[in-house]
């Protein structure tokens, strides 16, 4: 009598549309779960379970504040750290989308749930507290900070980027055996052996001068990319620059301004970021958590510029404190740091050594293995 093999574990990965980092982390997790033999399902918690009017309004506010009033975003971030995640002041955000999530869980019956944003973690923790769900779940931190709004009681696991963040989560009362220092999930390409000479040749970069990646996330709509290019263009040191900008109009302006300069290569979105980052000696970017994690994974020095107030400045502070990054607060500091980094290989090497100490390119596999073990134990 032939016995059918057991069905692969079903994994629900809940993401959010506020910035690209959450989705990139979710996609990295999905690949890791597939590698472990599971069946992952990536779902945007907000677009699937929250009323569309709320999602449209909140996204408009999010992008508007980020682009036009970033200091207000930073103030909101700081104020939210002073109140508990279940505080009435949160206005019910701790259970946003809970009804839709409950129905989805009942229909799909996942064996385990993983969150890359605190809102779905809050909703499922609320359902479990009411006895309306029993599925094990874990939360993956996608910033280098133990922000209180990410710390809901009752999750089976909390995955954090560094031991320092782990200590912060434990200090908030989470049992230490539930907090795992995993790193932030990145694409498995960042763990591949990469030949820098081959990658440079593919991008048309000279083999014997420093190569710089200029990127900015947020669809390339913020001003740091153009300012970094202007600073580079004025430097006397030899360099080659790869500039990534996903916004078509801003990329066209960059092409018009720097396209005739043979030192620059202006690109749009890229699918295989590890091939670009792996080719360069230095990354200039704002401190989005996924960009930081990718730079650490490849041990690339990071020069942070125009990081947004709130979580990005917290990410920046963490990497600067670890010795893996430098921070430029204005264009004068940016020019000074760029000159030092282009002209001093020893400085780049020191930053690279510190970055290598913090690299965790297999973070997604760590999360997948741990959560599947939790599901199996349940």
C-alpha cells in the first residue's frame, strides 16, 4: 500500500504597502520557505483585509508626508514610541484588518504565519488573545531599532537584525527564548559568491578605479540621488558611478544632467541588485533598512545621506555606531566624506571589515527554519 507523502507546510507571509522594503523582505522569505519545502503565500495585509478607502487615504498621507514634510514623519515616529502598542491612543490600529484576516485563516488554514510589518502581527495577536485563532506566528523586524510599536505580546518568535535590537526587545518584557537574532531577510543572490571583475565588466565599469553606487529607494523621488551625483561630478578623484532611479521623470533629468559624463551610468529599476552592489566599492544612499542589510551582506561601505527622520535615521545611527557606515548631514559633509572614501582605500577597507562583522545574508533561511520548527512543535 502506497502512502502519500505529507503535504508541504503552508506559510502565510503578511506584508504592507508602505515603502518597498516590506515587500522585498517578504519575497526573500518566500524564496527561503520554498527552499525548505514549504508553500508560501505572500499577502498584503492592508490591500487584502483593510477597507480600500482607508488604504488609499493612508498611502496618500504616507507618501505626502515622506516627500513634503519628513520632519512631521519623524515627530510621529518618536511620539508613537512613547505609547504602548495597545494604547487607546492608537485608535484601534492594533486590530486593523482582524476580521478579514480571521476569515482568510479559516479559508486557507496556514500552518504558520510570518509578518514583516507590525499591523498584521497586532491583528493576529489580538485574534489569538480572543481565542479566535491558534496558528503560530512570528514577526520579522525590518529596521535596526526595537521600536515599541513592533512589540506585541504573545508572538511565538521575534526576529531581529542585531543583538542590540534583541536586547531592546527583551527589555520590553518579551521572553528571551522567543527573540532570535536573524538579520533582515534579503534576496539569496546576496549570499552567492560574486566575482567583482566580472560584475564590473557587465556594467562597463573600469577595473582599476573606485566604483560608486548611488541609490535612494522610495521610487527615486527624493532629492538625495541628484545631490550625490552633483557632488561626485565635482570631485577631482577618479571614479565610476552607477546611479539607480526608478522614477522615470527624475531619471530623465539625471540622464540630461550627467549622461554625457562618461563617469556615470544612469539606470532605472534593477531586478538583481546584488549584481550591481557587488560590482562597486562604495554605496551612497539613504538608510532604508533593506539597502542597509544588502550592503552589510556584501560588506560594502555605506555613506548615508538624506535618510528620513524616524526609522531611517535609527538605521543610520546603528550602522555608524557599528563602524560600517559614515553619515553626511549636509552637502559639505557629503563632499568631504566622498573625497575621503574615493581617495583612501584604507578607510573603505575599515568600513568593509565592520560591515562584514554584521552581515547576515542567510537571514531569510534562519527565519524559515525556525518558524517551520515552531509549526512542527505545535
